[in-house]
C-alpha cells in the first residue's frame, strides 16, 4: 500500500499537521450539540475556508471534517443513513483545497471513536465496529482522502477495528490516542503500549501518536515514552493549545502562539516527525508553529524538567506509572 507521507517527510524532514476543527467551527458559528459533519452540506464554504486558512498558515496535512462520521455518532443527529455522502463531501472539500495549494498538501480522512463500548464492556461487536468504520472510510476515499487518520482513540480494539476497515477499503492508516487519564487513555492504554496495537494490521500504520489530552506539556511527556518505545516509528503529536479555561460560559485555551511555537520545537527535539495542534489551535497558532519549525535546528532530546520549565506544569500528576522515560523523569523530580 502506498505511503503518502514518505516522500514529503524525505523532502521536509518534519511535517506540520493542521489545528483544531471543532473549536474553529464554534468560532464560525457552530452551535453546541450541532454536528460539524452536517456543515459539509449546509455550510461547505465555511469548511473550505477553515482548510484554506490552515494551508495558508503552512499545514502540510489537513484533516477532513468527519471526526464524528460513523453511523453511531451521526444517529444522534438522525443522519445515520447519510454516512457515505457526508464523509465523501468532507473529503471532497479538503481535496479541492489541497489541489489548489502551491505545494504538496496531504488530505487525511479524520476517523474518530464511535462513542460506543465494544463487547464485553458494551454492546458493540468488533465486527460491527469494523463495518461502521468501513462505511465511513469508503466515503472518505471516494471524496479524495489519501490516508485514514484514526484519532483521539482510547481502546485498543477500536483502533484495530478502524485500522482493519482502512485496509479493507484500500487506504493506509495513521492512529493516535488521547492520553488524558493519569497518563493513559480512558481505557488504560499507555504511550508505550501504542506502537503494538495495530502493528500487524495490513502493512501496519504509516505513523502513530497522540492528540488532544490535557495540555501541551503532558503530550510531550507521552511523546518521550512513545519515541523511546518505538524509536524507528514515525510519531505524530497534535497537542491542545494549552489548558482549557472557562470564562463565563465560553471555553478559552491558555496557549499563546509563542508557547505553541516552543511546543513544536520541543516536539521536534523529542523525536516527533509530524506535529500539529488539537483543541484551541487556531491558524495564528499554526503559523507560529510553521515559522518555529522552519527556523529550528534540532537540539538535544528534552527532559521533563525542560518541558515543564518552558511549557508549564504537567496535569497528569500520576502519569509516572507508565514506566517509561517520561515516568522516570517525573520520579526524579519528586525525589
């Protein structure tokens, strides 16, 4: 299976993925409880503008507006019979932007969790999960997505189900998890567990990594563990733009463009090859990250102490239980 990332990585060394979809769409008028995927049909010009703004900010990879695009998520909006069309449209909008760009831009089809628990913890069978992801990824491929970008995952079996679906459809895949619960995913995966989750599915992943989570410092700590566990694997980090804070009824993220630029430099030094932003990361933040990466000469691998000094304190105080390099650094700090 082809590897769209390989040539661009060989050319550039490090790739910049895009920023936040959800928080950016809220800023454009998306209402709480409204499905972003429905905007692919009702407001395609807004989705196109978001992709274009990220490309203009320097993104090498743009993710489609399809995070909640399985039948299980869309049924909450009575759109479960429109899975293929909504995902095809999401990919087609991103494809049109990428094709107009003056440089190579990769279109990655965003595939988020189903929102259901698999047997034995829930009612969703593994086979039904594969079928749901396959339905979504077929639409993404038809619209022009080059990669299935499986993201914000918590459970190993759900990652494998999505990966199997991607292989069945004929798309290579990337997967990332959210280490937001004491340094692990909600279902107990640690960063060191992640490389082996779907390594034997098809030809294996093009890249693995982390996204979202609880803040930029913690995702960098997870990155240290992942690069230690899988030093020859292409690693992705898409960290949140600082820490979310309520201001009245609205959520704001504490990360400034200079902070996210420094996060990008540290991520590169820690071994990430694909670096982007998640919740709260605007086009302005992404432009600062682009400039930082373009002007950065890689330095020594950072320690947890360096990360905390430059980015801020860790939020996952007990994440040392992961047992990897990041964990050892945290234990050193406590002693």
